[in-house]
């Protein structure tokens, strides 16, 4: 086993900000990459968006920028551009989250960067693909949730259009950027060729939403709307019990018959006995199950579902994740000593038998590593 991580030796120049791009590069840092976070003099805006132990180290920023080095470069100046060109010359990956016109205006579009370093993997993370009519639009998680259909699907589910309680578009796009960048690095390892990678938020989330919701609309002629009925059934929700709530999905025929044999034998031969029959009227099925689960306590139901092999769980808050027995047992949380005290990070969820990842340090203060990073490419830090 090596503590270096599977990306040990990979050098990343990171010009991303807020969450989507930094989440991608956070995972790269956890996996051993040397990630240099290039920030403007005012810093990444995410430094200031939530509580933190000191100004400029919000909780959100701290989590998605752990294990990175921060170098402040003013890319509006010749000195800043010269320093970035030197960093690019030694990098394996260059990743940014600016609109195409903005990065080109700075002089760091793919063609320019590839001329400096032909083998580089250059990843663009922005709102919309460059060849479409929306290319110049700014984008954030909320606007992309609305545009990709997610907010409208919430209306189908709850009766009110709304965002989900997570910055889902940012995180899905961050994971997609990681996936795409790793594929490009794999190609380079086999051929020596660098390339440009594009990860637009809108297209990424449209693909994500249409995994199940494309449904009947994919066919010619369409066989139905672009909607997967099960996920938007109004009765699909954590079910009230006698003393709380429970989440359960009685999904396949084996699980259904185990449930009704134990709880509702009278339903054994009804129209819901098969998956197809239940799918045709899924909201009613959910309603019937929900009415039944009100009759006993959450603990009673959990014990029964565990015995029957039916997936079920209690309703937990995000605070409760920090004391969850399973997460504790698998060593999910990692406490790291930082300059501002211990930080208990949600750790690396994936396992590697030979090169495991780990949280490699806290988040950097703004410009904490500027002199160090510049010295590595032979540049004296600015006065």
C-alpha cells in the first residue's frame, strides 16, 4: 500500500472557483495530485460564503479546497500572466471555470496553452457549450437547476417548482469534470497526446436529468412525455410512522410479496402483484404503503424490513451524519490539524487496495503558497 495516492506526480493548475471546479480538483488533491489553486488578489468568492474559523476560510471553501496550495496571481498584469505561463509549462492538467470569451481575453485559451505545453490536458468548466446560442451566458447552480428541468420535476413531485436542497448541478458537473479529465489523462498515458476537454453545466445536467426522464420521449414517434412517473409520484416521500418517519422502497416482486405476506395478505392477488401493475399506478401504491406504515413505530418497521431484506432507513439530518455509527466504523471522517485548529473533514468515500486517497491537509489561506509555487518555476515573488 502506498500513501501517495493514485494521482501522485500529477501537477494541476487550477483556475476554478466557487464549487463545481474546486470539487473536481479537491478529489484530485485527495488522490495525491499537487493542485495549485491560482486565485486573483481578492480570492475565490467561496472563501466568504459561509461560516468559518477565520475570514476567508468558510466551511464550504475549506472542504472543497483542502490539500491544495494557493498562489495569488493578478492575471490582469503582465507579471501575473508570465507566472501562469511558467506554471502551465510544468503542468499535466490546466482547469478553469471562466466563460470561453473571458479565458481567451486573458490569453489562456486552449490553443495558447497547448502551444506552451502540447501534452497538457486542458479542462473547461462553464455554463454552456461554446457552439450554441447560450454560450455567452453566465450560469450558477440555481439557474442550471431550473434550465435542465430539475426545478420543474420538483413541481411534479411537490406541487411547487423549486430547487433541491443541495447544489446538485455544481457537484454533478464537478464529478463529470473529474471523470472527463481522468479519461483524457488515460488517453495521454497511452499516446502522449494532450487534448482539450469541455464540461458545460447545462449539457451535463440535461444528460443527468434525462437518464430516467427521457423515457417515452426518446422514441419516434414519442410514446409518452419526458418523465419517469415513479420519481415524481406525489406520495413518494419518507413515510410517517407512529413516532417519526421511515424511508423504504418495496421495489421488485420478491420484496412486494414478502411485504404483503407479512403485513397485508389481502393484497396478495390484487392488480399490484406484479412490477408492471404497480408501475402503472405507482402513486396509488405509494399511498397505500404510506397509510399502512402509520400503524407502527419506525423501529418496528425497520426491524421487519431488515428481516424481509427490503431496503429501509430512518430519516436522518445532515448533522446526524457526523455521529452515524456506520460512518464512524468505516473511518469516513478524517480529522486534520490545521493552522486554525482541528477540522473534521468528510473523507474519501472510495477505496483503493494499493494507492488509497486521503485528506492531505486543510484549505490554504489566500496566497499562502505564492512564493513557494513561484520559486518552483524560477520566479521571484512580487514585492
